[in-house]
């Protein structure tokens, strides 16, 4: 507030003031009108405020999430009513963005509601020119099967180091990639899964 007053004091005065009401005039008129109505007993401002706040927050659950657009990993608050996402906004408590979002982050909600958004996995068979919807179970089954096949066919059990054959038990055929959206807990599980599967290649999207 202090800064805004100092800035306006530095502005040059208008030499020919306009007779048209400016934005500040409208703002003042609105406040005075509201106060006048309240004084007349026509408007119970605290009740209106309380009712609007209650309406805005009624049956709303808030969840923390993060922006999925880039590697900054800005925090967001998702408001959900009746199982439906109704708003997404910057998370003021998040250490990365302190509530702010760039234009991409701000446009995340429309991408969520877009009719063009893919909501189920799709599969294009080898040689086919079209994608078909598949179930999540089918997608997971296919991915797991491919990982298993690749792992088994590329497994390196031992490696020669100097004059010794030493066990290494790994595959160099696939990699894991995480991103800034992943939480510490998710990253812990990724690392565990990657090491158990035998890959040493674990990357972060921000390094690519
Ligand atoms: S809000 Fe912008 S800067 Fe932050 S993660 Fe999303 S795209 Fe990146």
C-alpha cells in the first residue's frame, strides 16, 4: 500500500483533467453507493459477505497439486466439488512459486476441461494408421510385458573389470524419467522401481 501511494505521488499532474469519470471515480461511487445502501438498512453487508464466502466454499475440498507444463514444478491448489474440479490457482504456501503462475500455468484449467483432452490410453498397432482407445488395465499390461521382454533380452549379469568378471546385474536398454511435478515420495518410489528393474539411467526432465 505504501509503495502504491509513493508511486502515485510521483506521477505528473494532469494539465487538462477529463470531465469523464475515470476508473477511480467509478470505484469510489460504487463504494459510496454500497455504504449508502448499508446505512439505509437495505443491505446487510456482513451477511452478504458471509453468504457469498459460504456459497463460494460450500462443499469444496482443496487439494495441492503441481503444474504439469514445465520443469519449474509450481504448486497449485485444486478446488473440487462433488468430485469435479472447479478451479485451479497458485499455491501461496508453495516454496517454488508462492502463489504465482505463468500464463501456461494459468491456462491449465481450460486444458483440463477441453473436449480435446485425452482421458483414456490409446494404442496404434504396428503398421496401422489409426489410434484406438484401450483400457488402463490393457495399457499397464502391455507396458509391463514390454519392460519384461526388454529386460530379459538385454540383461547384463556380469562385466569384465580388469582381469575379473564381476556381477553387475543391470540393463542399459531402458531409462526412467521423472519431472519437477513428482513429489519426493514419488521420486523415492521411481528410484526404487528403477533400481529393482536393473536400470541405472534415471533422469530429470529439466536436464534434457
Ligand atoms: S506455472 Fe509456468 S513456470 Fe510454473 S510450472 Fe507451470 S509452466 Fe512452469
